[in-house]
């Protein structure tokens, strides 16, 4: 029995010692790997001269900005959908939130009833009506353009007459002014510079006299027309009374 026990001890003890030594050898390797990773991270931190914030640097390298929620907005469905749409499964977001819930569907239907109250058939009818109205408006515009083109020649004639009349008025005013200047020069009996003060004073007097003459001429013309109109009216009354007498 003792010899058998000794044999078992000799067989088992070296194996246990080997397992212990193996674990002791692996432990330094793990520690060494961790130290290498830490050293690499430190080197990367020193290399980074961009002065970007960590979240901005992550976005630059197409990584998730935050490893955990930082504000209340990061807990919203909208934000998580955005993160999943941009970073996919790496965002750690459950893809199920991409689909609307029953409540969302009900709210969406209620919104569409208010925002889009018309059916497709009603929208088609409205579109056809708008197109027909637009075509009718275009037709009216076309007809108006054609009508205006037919009047173009008469408008040109009227414009030319108006321009000629304005030119005639301007020419008459210029001739009248030249006539007054000539009268002032004859008044002094010698050539006078138009910029001379005496010349300007005399010219102002002559212009004032001419305005009085023009005003009196207009009054006389108005009086003449009134008399002619009155005489024509009297003649019409006389002729009508004479015809009435003959008939009686």
C-alpha cells in the first residue's frame, strides 16, 4: 500500500507543479499585453495634435461619438435611429427601434388626416381643374395680346402725334423766348450779354407782360367760344319754335 501511494505521488506531483508553473508563465504575458496596449494608447494620445474633442475625433474616424449617453437627447429614439443609420451594428442600438410602434402608426394616421385631408381622386380632380384654369388664363392673355397688336399701329400714330405736339409746343416756347430776348436787346439799343443783371431784369419784365397777354388771349378765346355756343343754342331754339309755328 505504501509503495503504491508513493508511486501515485510521484506521478501526480510533477503534473501539478507543471500546471502551476504554466499559470505563472501565462500571468506575466497577460500583464505584458495590457501594458503594451496602455503604452500604445498613450503614444496615440501624444501623437494627436488636432486639439479635437474625443467625440469629434471619433466622428472624424467614422466611430461612435460617445460610448455611453451624455445628455437626454442621446436617449431619444430619433438620436438612436440616426446612430444606427450611420454606424450600423457598431452603434450597439437595437435595430427594432427603426420600425414605428402601434402608437406611432396611429398618431401618423391622425396627422395625415389633418395635413392631407383630400383623397387621391380629389387631388387628381383639383389638379385637372387647376390645369384647365391655367389654360383658360393663358388663352385670355393670348387673346388680349392679339387685340393689343391690332391696336399697335393706332398707338404708334397717337404717340407720334403726341411727340410732334410736344415738339411744337417746345419750339413755340423757344421762339417766344428768342423773340423776348430780341426785344430786350432792341430796348437797350446795343448788344447786351444775356448774363447781365439788367438784361435779366428786363427779360423778366417782358416775360411777365407776355404771360398777361397770353392769359388775356385765352380769356378772349373762351369768351368767343361761349358766345358762339350761346348763339348756336339761340338759333336752335328759334328754328324749333318756327317749325312748331308752321306745324300749328
